[in-house]
């Protein structure tokens, strides 16, 4: 479900969830970027260090989060094998919003209205990463290993070059 009127802003939900998990995050305002390369330049990092939080639909009303480095894309065969299912799909934007409480471009597992399982690509291990902070115009920095641990994420090779 989407957050109710009067609910905390996305970045506040992210910060509260991170604090509850003992996860150190740095949330900051950022200017809009027209591309991954421009976003990385603005943040002073490599495109690979921007992590996309993708909502993936399983069967019925079940979803999962896939954390994928910015310079890579989901490998559907790899992700299906790790999850142990034959079918996964990207839901429409309104379905992703209903499943997480976040609009596309702001999605993060932190503070999601439902704590769906998280699958993190192995490329995130050992990296400091940037990702959406639950609200347009904001990003966050976090240690990838700490994020994986705090979310109880399954780490696997689930991506391919973009």
C-alpha cells in the first residue's frame, strides 16, 4: 500500500528504518541527472557504485527487491535460478508504488511499506554505494556490506553487463 496522507516523507522513513537496523546512511539532496553517467559525475563516483533498487513481481501479490549496480542489468535467468521460480517480471510503476510506498526513481528496501526479500548482486560486496533515498531529489550513501547485512539480503550473481 502507498503511504497514507500525513505519513513521514520517504527520506524520513528511510532514515528511521536505517536507524532501527543500526545501519549508518548519509542522506543528502542531489540535483537531477539526465543519465547514469551524469548522476555518477554529480556524486563523484563510478556508475557501478550507483545501486538500482528494482521491485520484481513474483507470483500472486508477492514481490522482491533486486539491488543491481548502475552499469549492469538484471539477468533474468540468474535471478530466477537464485529465487527458485520460473517466472519473474517488472511490475508497472503504480504496482511498484503500491508494493513499496515509493515511486520509481526513489525505491529502496529501507522504509518500504512491506519488507520484501532482498537479493543483492555480488558486485555490491565491498563497495560504498549510492542509492535512492525514498524521495525525488535525494540520494544516500551506504556501505554495501553493511546494507546487505542489515537487510538480510541474499547475495548472488544476478546481473549482466548493461
